[in-house]
């Protein structure tokens, strides 16, 4: 592949512009003294520093391991806090829980139809209701 000279100047500029737009790492352009240098070690060293900078930035921009559920098996979402938050927001009318609304509506319709079941531990079964009606 000796005929391949690398990316064209246009593609380099487009990549740099895209990085600038999407707030990604932009490799600085090669200084003139490095580009015109006949020493290959200088060019290689410059490319190595750019690659290492990119690697450091990529490593630092990743999600932390303690929050990454794929990496840390002991991590779990904060279900109790989320449940409490949604319950509080629902009381203020800022969150809509359709399942809970459906359950409450079914209870309301049962009460309207007279199908109120006794609470656990109380004497409010069918016979107790019949006795109350007889009184």
C-alpha cells in the first residue's frame, strides 16, 4: 500500500469541523517545523502524543465503572428513592401513574356497586353488613 498517502486535506478539514461542531476532541494541526522536518522520529513522536491525548479523553469521557451495570454486578438502580419520588410527584399532580389510577377507579366503582370488602382484622363481612341493615 505504498500508493496510499492518507486522508485528503478536504477530509481532514471536514473531520476537524465535525469535531468542532459536536464538541469532540480536535487534534491540533501539525506545526510547520514538525511537518517540514526530515527526521521521521519527530513526526512519529507528534503523532504518538496526539493518539495518547485522544485515548485519555476517550477514557475520561466514559461512564464511571461504579455506575455501569454491565461492569459492576453490585450496582442496582435506586428503586426505593424513585418510587418515593414518583409517589410524591403524583400527590402534587406532576406525575401520571395510569396503573395506579386504574386501580383506584376500580375500587371506586366497587364501592358504588356496594361490593365493599371488609378490611383485614375488622368485622365487616357480609353477615355484619346484613345485621347493620336489619337494625
